C-alpha cells in the first residue's frame, strides 16, 4: 500500500476539484493512505466520509495581493513541511502549479486537466502560456488527463517533460445513478441540457445559434455559473434569437445529475477541453451526448454511433443537424461507451505511479 498526497488550491465547484476528490477517495477505499492538502479554506463539493482534507492556509488575501516568486517559495516551503511530516510516496499537484513547481519531492506529478495548447487565440497570450508550461513542467513528471492532452503538450506546446503519462479521470457508475434519483424540480417533458461554466471558452453563443437553426421545439436547459457579464451576454443572445420560450437558464446546482438523467441529450460546444467530465457522466447515466470536436477529449469519448455527433468546431450547420438528428432518434447508450473510464480500469494506473 502507498501513501498519496494531493495538493490543490481549493475545492471550489469545478470538474478538476471533483475528479481529484473522487480519485483520492477511491485510492483510500482500496487501502492506501491518502490526504488532500488545500491551500485555502474554500470547499463547495461534497466530501466523502473518511477522506482527510487539511487546509494549509497559505493562500490568503495578502499572498494574492503580493504574488511574487518569493511569496510562491514561502508558500512552497510551508507545503514541503506538511509533506515531510506526512511522508507520501506519491505527490499529485492540481491547479496550484505556480506554487508547487518550487517543491523538490522525488515523486511529484503535475496533473494537467486542460488542453493548454489551445487555451487562447491571441498569439501573445498563447506564447506566455507555452513559456509558463516549459518553466513549470520542463524536466518534471506530468499526468495528462487524456491522450489528446499528452499529444498536444508534446507536439504543439513542445514540452520536454521527464515523463507524460495519460490517465483518464476514474468513474464509478453507481454513485451517479444514486445522485440522479434525488428529488429535483425538472422541466416537464423532453429537454436538452448544456452543463458548462458561463465563460467564453464554453461557446454558449455557438450553442444558441445552432440550437435556433436546428428547428427543434425541445427546450434547452443551460446550467452553470460564471461572471455576471458573461451571463448577461448569454441572456441577451437568447432574446436576440427570440428563444426566451425555449431556453431555460437554470443556474448552478451542486447535484446536476437528476437534470442530466432526465435529458434527451447533453450538448457541449467548447473551444477547448481536457477530458470533459460532463460527457462521461452523461454516458454513465445512459444519456447520449453531442459535442464539438475540440481539443481535446471529446474525440476519445464519442465513439461508436456517437462519432457522428462529434462536430467540427466551426461547423454550426453540422451542430444544428446533430441536434435535430438526436431530437428525432436519440442514440441508445450502454456500458461499451464508458468502459474505459471506469474506476477498475483507471485507478490501477494511479497505483502504479
């Protein structure tokens, strides 16, 4: 049995945080000693009973205001002290690499959840992102959340890491089925659902145009949260497209699974992803999915008959057609579509680190 330490800034409501909690707890359930170190007190997700969470309190309003390399090194020293006391065999850093890059643990992995190769369209911002990746991960050990992320880190970003290991996020079907049974006030009748943060990268503008062009009368539910200005822009577009009667802005729900389970299909129209959880979670609930073929992840998820519902990013006509086809004849989902993501096939890869 091994000792695993996970380090993450906080456990605020996001996919990276959710998959970290689940992975940590699965390792714990298999007999490993596991601890999750957070850098500030901010927990929004449900924490499984028995999973140890320790807040190191090294991210504060002061450190946010004075963010320098010196500050980062001070924060890293505090983390290093906690790690030394706990003596893990494996350390996995997620979403706080600016700080943890200063750690020297011999078996430290940086868990990259998003495809940074396509994070920005602005060439200057993209260059800064690539330069940062080289500074943070050059010569280090990396876990990539999908084969697509690994490939783009190597071929597009040009990262020369010590090793890049692709490991999917692990999933177990039964907890999703249980959560989906919880009471929730759902729309009556059929509906499509898009679960995504209300931010430009998720391309709700593309979704709304394609949905309007599809001619479907099946309502569309948009779930998620974001900055007020981004939400206002989405609401404005709904009005401009005269979709007020068919599009429901449902906000953020800490248990979206009854909504997913009740949907005709889940739709994702992002410009970039890592390995989009929402698509896999939908398949676990035997709900079909439609997605843009963005880098990266969707191509590894939409297999078999679903491959024809994987649409080129800029092909809004194709997206509208996919929505219309799914509306008329939804694909039947079974275990073949999500087997590769099941815990029993993924956790052994973490245990081998």
